[in-house]
């Protein structure tokens, strides 16, 4: 099983280490041709507008969208979640537009630019210490989306089939339970190919 980490911005090395800790082979993806043969893809946090610009510049948008449409598991964290979202508050256009959610960027305000919260993530992890950095929240979800965790009544982690999204940074802790959960999603999707 080979999982890629989109390496345009963000904590790429940390995601790779966590995926390896979770038992997967992990590679950084700097060029679209490196997407070929991947069983899953992690899209790290950073700045969503910057990552989006770089994705357009390096011709990543179409192939990544195609992977998502073809049922390859994708995991977006923080800015990566914003990239996956179908709607972004205040913007006319989504980036990849794969996940049936609306996100609000920088939803937790200036006072709480960065914070930690202990989450019970449904079916994934209890007592999970999540690191939020200028994090988005998920303000709307379609009936196809499961909300796995909330903070102050705001959804911060969701799953829609093969798409997983977290508003926080699971690569910045020692706790590999979320990466293990994603690796398991990838293993299941390999066992039951959708196309
Ligand atoms: N605030 C950033 C954005 O809107 C996301 C922050 C992050 O990925 N840590 O893109």
C-alpha cells in the first residue's frame, strides 16, 4: 500500500512519518506524475489559497479531483480540508469541490488562533489531543457526510465515504490514531475497488 502526501506546502515530513508509523509506505508528491499508482493521498495544512494556486500552477487540480471522483481515499487536514470542500463561505468557487460540506476559514477567531482541544472522535479515537492552527470549521454538511468530532458545537472532523477531513493538524502530535484510521480506509478501499 502506497500513500502520497501532497508536498506543495505544510508539514509533509511529519505526515510521512505518521503514515509510516501507521504501517503504510508513504511518499512525498511534488509532481502530478507521482500521483500514479497511489492508493491514497494526504493533503496537508498550510494556506489554502497558496496551495490552490500551486496546484493550478503545477497541474494538480484535475488529476487529484479525478482520483477523488474515482474513489481513491483522500485525507485533507486543515487547509487540505478547505481544498476538499464543496463550498467555502464568502467565496464563489470551491477548489476541488469533492466533499459535500461548507467550511468557514479561520473560524475560531483571532483570540484563539492556535489552541489544543481534547476530542472524542466517533469510531476513531477517544481523548485525542488535537492541534488547531488558524483552523476552519465545518458549518454545513450534506446527508452523505458523517460528523466525527466537534469543538464548541462546530464540526471539525468529517467523513464521506472515501473522503476524510479534519480541521486540525494530526501530524503535529505523537498520536498516530488518525493516520491509522486513514490507512485502514485505504486498505478497505483496495480490498473493494470502486472502478
Ligand atoms: N487558515 C488557513 C487557510 O485558510 C488554514 C490553516 C492551516 O492549514 N493551519 O487556508
